């Protein structure tokens, strides 16, 4: 065999990735123990505890996926429709989930899905799962359109997400139609008038403000103004997503303003390492973090399994169960109720 065969596993990039993975190194509480084969280590491994799977399942049961994507959708192919996701979440005994659709409100479809899954729960002797929807203020609903917020609220909507795919920052980063998107602030860094109107409506209805695809400056200006107006429910979406990445220090800044910090599972192992979100957890603390899958796109895991993996990853890193429970159950419940 030739000696100069390329060994991908020994490239600096791959070594960095592998050595930062608790499942590979045996760090944390996986039960594998360190890759040490000395006599002392071998003897210690005889009595090394294995990971208790029930810890993971217990935390998954009752958890809330604060952000997933169910079909149908006009923007991309979805893995499952919202009814399929609701039934599976009920089967796995989740507390509930929030369905986000970029191009049309999810409020009405969630009411219909709730009716279907409640019947399924009764027929299968399962605890009912809570479903929530809302509206994303993209061009499809008129952009920064107060009427869209009113309509979502009157149908029982819980979330108002700021522009996502149509945000100018999003378009700038992906190189698609910059200047044709939606800005929330003007050239003097003041909120545009319609954004102020929308914040007033959210404050009056006690809905959740979802802040996601904007620049860091836009997000900060919006959140500060929202707090001044008395908004009680604010979530900073997917802070570990590359186009809207926030440092641990920036996450703490938003948390100190009263916002919840959303750590999402979809990008784990693709766009970020586990240590990146552990650093956010250490900076912010578990009291202001919510978990979500952000899954539902073909090619990514089922949302429930993505949540399970995120929960397990934090447990493997030695995060206490009660802290994980706050992030995957209690905080989301409080944000939604």
C-alpha cells in the first residue's frame, strides 16, 4: 500500500472537529470513559457508569420545540406536514411546538392540526400536545403589515416573527436581491414607523416577538424599543445560525434586556460545534435560554429527534438535568403562556 495515501481524518480541520466532539473523545458523561488503556484505567472502567438514557427521555417528554417547520410550504420541500409532526410529537409526549412558515401564517393550520391531534390523543390514550402558530412579516403577507398581526392574533396566533427570507440583512448575506428586502431601521438608526406600530400591537396582545434574520444592530435597536414599549415575550431566534451569529457576550446582552436566547439543533455539527452553544449557556445561564429543532427541512433530522440530540448533547457535556429542563421545558412554557 502506498505511504502517501491521503488521510482525511488527519487534516487539521478534521482533527479539530473530532477532538471537539464529546462522543468521540469520551468526555462528559457518555459512559465510554477516556481512551486510556493503562492498567489503572482498565480497572476503573470495570465500574464506570453508563449513560442513563432515561434522563434524556424524561427531559424530552414535556419539552417544547419553540421553532420547527412543517409542510406544506411554497419556499422549500418539507419533511412532514404539520399534522404528521403533531401526531409524532404527541406520540413522543412532547409538551408542544411552534410551527413557523416563511410565506403564510401558520395560525389557522395549527388550529386545524390541534383538532386532529386531540382526537388522535384521545383514541390512543395519550396526553394532548399544545400547538402554536403565528405570522412571519415577509412580503407574502405585506411585509411590516399591522393587519397581518391583527389577523394572526384573532385566529389565536402566538408568534410574530420579524422578516426572515425577505429581511435585507438575510438577502445581503446570501447574495439575493439586496435592497429589495425589508429594513426595520432607517439611515439614522431609528425604527421605521410601521415597526413601531407592530411593536405596539404585540405589546397589546401579549404575543411573542420573534427576532431572527436581522443584523445585530437592527435586532438590538428593535429589542431595546420593544422593552420600552412593555413587551414581555421576546425570543432571539437561532443565535447559532451563521448569518445571524451572536457571540456569547452579545447573547448575554440580549438576555439582560429580558429576551430569551434560542439555541437551535438543526445546525449542530454542520454550522457550529457543541462547544459554541455551551459557551452561550455558560455566559447567559439556563434561565434565559430556549431550545428548538429548527428542523422539518428535507435532509435534516426529524424535529423530535433533533430535540433529543440537543438535550443529550448538553447532558453529555455535564450540564445538570435541572438546567436542561429549564431550557427545553420550563422557559418555553413560560414564554408561550
